[in-house]
C-alpha cells in the first residue's frame, strides 16, 4: 500500500507513512493482536500493575466532586481494557465510554464498557462532554512529520522509494511545520532531527474543545523541548516489537510500533491555547499525590503481618502486587513519564 501510493503520487510526508504503517488496512494496530499485552509488543503502566487504574480512580472521583453531574469518563486508546477494569472496580458507578480503532482492542473494551459504548473517535460520542478524558500513551503514536536542521535551515524528510525499498528524501518544509519548529523544536545543532507533532497538538485542542467541564489527562514518555535537546542528534523516532526495540521504521512497516518522545511543551501550549488550566507532572509525583506511595507503605506493613502469621502464599501475592506498583514509580522508568492535566 505504501509503495503503491508513492509509485502513483510520489514521495509522501512522514506522517502519511506513519498513518498507513500504524492505522492502514495492513497497519500495526489493524491486526488481530492486542498490542499492549504481555503476549503482544509492549506493556504500558496499566498492564504493569492494576493499581495504576485504581489510583486514577481517585483522580476521577475528585473531578466528579469538583464539577458534579452529569459526568462521563472516556478512555482513548484503551487497548486491552487494563486501565478501565481496575478503575471502574474502585470508583463509583460511572457513565463510561472508550475510543478505539484497533479491532481486537474494540472487542476487549466492549467487554468492559459494553459494545455500544466503544466508538472510533471523540466526535462519535453522543451529546456534550463533562467529565474526564484519559489517554495513556496515545500521543506518541499519532502521525508526525520529520524535520532535519541543515546548513541551509530546516528541511523535511519525506518517504520515497529507491531500488524497491523505502528511503528518506529531501523536501522543502511546509509552513505549518516551520511554524511548529520555531515554537517547539528548542535548541538543535546542525544535523539534528526533530519529530514535528502537529497531529498530537491538534488532537489535544480538539479534545478540549469538546470538554465543557472536567479534565483531560495525558500520560506519555517525553519531556519539555529544552530537556529533549540532548536527544536531537539522532532524534527519538524508534520502533518496538515483542517488547524490544525494533528495526528502522522503513524495514518492516505494519509489523512494528512506530513512536517518538512527546514534546510536552508543545502539548501543554496546545491545551492552554483553548483556555485550559494546565499542570505538568512526572508520573511518580502524580500517582504519589493520589495516594499510591501510601498504599505501597500499607502493603509493606501487611506483608510483615502475613509473614508473622505464616501465611506465605498471601504474602507472596501481596509482594508481587507491591513490586508491580513500585515499578510505576521508578524514577528512571515509568515514574519518569510525563502527565499533562488540562482542566476546564
């Protein structure tokens, strides 16, 4: 499909390649596999520990108290349902919807919220939106342009075909790409690569435009434009397959995940541009603020009590749950993810 389109229309922008490779008819997320599972290609925080969803339940309940009813919870790109299941088990009764495009994930989420409450886009939700929209590791998968700083200034890198294989080809930068780079690329040395995340910013603005009251919560790997500077020499574009870094994005499109670090500065600016109040935190601080560290301390004390009582199986089960929860807070791992909370 990709080479055929290039053959008929010429080189394509990288975001078009990424869209086809991930979401096209033969794309990565269009297969029969739920990708975010232990038997899939990557694990996100909800698969690591059910306490991720449970802890987010505290956030959702606090927002409901803040804005009152009517109130709706929406998760976008929920995959296997591993976030919603424990969240709904810990929170009160909620009108809950899921937004998903992956066929197997649609089926999995239908088993959690009901098949009539899984839709393909936020625009497909009925009525107005008051409540919370959750998106865990969504923005890093939205199609993005690629630019490189040369001695003549910024150039885009499009996708062409050479000797039957996909290659980067030089292209003049489009005005929208240049405008984004001027605002959000940050310090970049000559030769540096930048992922231009226009679609992510547009999605954030569109999501908040539908939200009359409540919060949009975005959780992903990434950093501010200043802190991304050391990663610009080669860029942050990469692939994943079977829980490991995969090959170059052009080598096996459709069977590898394509992702890049999220520019949190750009995302926060997109939220502020539509009038939201924005807070940016690390995941460890965000979850700790919702009580997860206290929960882990309670589990340690309970482990000691189980050990004294000689209930070794219960102690091992609790230790596993505690260890999984501690992974969510690891300062050099999931704890270093960024959380953008945009409220209305």
